[in-house]
C-alpha cells in the first residue's frame, strides 16, 4: 500500500525558497516545462516547449536576465521594471530550472523577495514566465514553439504555463511549498549541485544501477526502484561531509501522481486575470511603495536626459 507521502513531479516547479541565509535569499523553480510533441499539455496561449526548442545564446551561457512580472504595469499603473539578478539555468527531466539570489539588504530585492515568500506562505506561490522578442520567435501551427531566444524570466502570479505554479501533496492534501524549504545547500552551492551531491551519495549507498532519484528535499528524497517500478520516500541526514540514509526497513512506498488535473482551477483563475491584469491589492505594500519610488526616479532621469 502507498505510504503517507504523495509524490508529484511538479513539486519544485513553482517559485520556491532554496536557501535563506543572512542578507541573501535564493529562490528557484522551473522557468520552462518541456512537453512531448506526441501528447503535449499546452499552456494558456495554446503553445508548448520541447527539449528541441531553440532557446538561443542563453542556453549555452546557462543564464538569462530577470524582471518582476516582465516589467509590466499593474492595472493601477504601477510599474516594476528595474532589473533583478541574472537567472542561472540548468536543464533536467522537467525542463529548464532557474535560480537566483536576492540581496535582502537592497530595498528592491527585499521587496521582491518578501512578495515571493508571502505568496508561498499563502499557499499561492508565484510561477515563472519567460519572454523573447518577435524576431527570435517561431511557432508551428500546432503550437509547438520552435524558436524562443530567452531574453528574461520573471516571477509572476499570472504565468502563462500553469504547471509552474504546482505544489505538492501529503496525505492527498495540499501543503505550502514552504514546508519543504529551505533546502540544505552549502555555501556557493546551487540547486543542481545540491541535488546531485545527495543523489550521488544515495547511488553509492545502494550500490546498484537500478535506482533513479527523482526529487531531493531537505530531510528525504524520492527514488524509484526501476526493477519493480516502486517509488520510495527515503530519509537522510547530514553530519559534516557525510550523508547517511535511513535503514531499508524504514523506506516508505509512495504513490506517483502524473496528472496535472489539480491545476485546472488555477488555470481558470489565471485566464480570468489576464484580460484586466493584476492589481495592487495582490502585492505587499512595501513592494508597491518601492515601485512608485522607482517609477518617479526613472521619470526624473528621463526628463533630465
């Protein structure tokens, strides 16, 4: 029988906190979700990415720019168009994973970081959304995106891809992503390095080629026994440089959920928001105040020029 933890492959798609230490806040999630052209799950615009999509130089550089909500104004006219730290990109079985670190001593960074944390605590985490330019965009008739040179990625409450706002479930009940974060990453370690450090330790521990690590959390990982197809939740602990894993008798069989049906309601919400945009009530007052100050500064700079 399945155990108490229900694994979903979208558990780390949303904007989530990876590490919070001192004046820094590292967040990450999936900027792009890859689809199989044979059975794509299209986004709200009717499009879908594949691993063969041409993402331009950003793919080779493994980084792209970052704005908040694509720098677009809210319906009350406030604008968040200041650049944020670059997004570091890695590719995995889901799509393109990005992460970035905010300097929480900086007013603008702190306001954006606070808005992200608040969205997680409310159980409505922001998603990631990417943008390109008209001359670096090409789309097939069925919605497959053939060319999409990444210019920037944005945390936003209204992403075009609903799967970037997915959560996870315990006992079949939705829980905030904050319950699984921050991850135990070391200084200077990114999400991919953290994942493979723990996964490689597990592979050494089981001494078998027939296991596949799917997710790594702060105190446990989810791995699949490829012989039986069974997924297990496996606890682990770190002591200095050593990683120890729970005894085999303590591993818990878990259920795999591959369906994205639970995102339908969120998708409809996003569709209803798109025509009018989002308003100032959706954001932290500190972020709004900073946006107004930034807008006035940019206006004054433009007038001087």
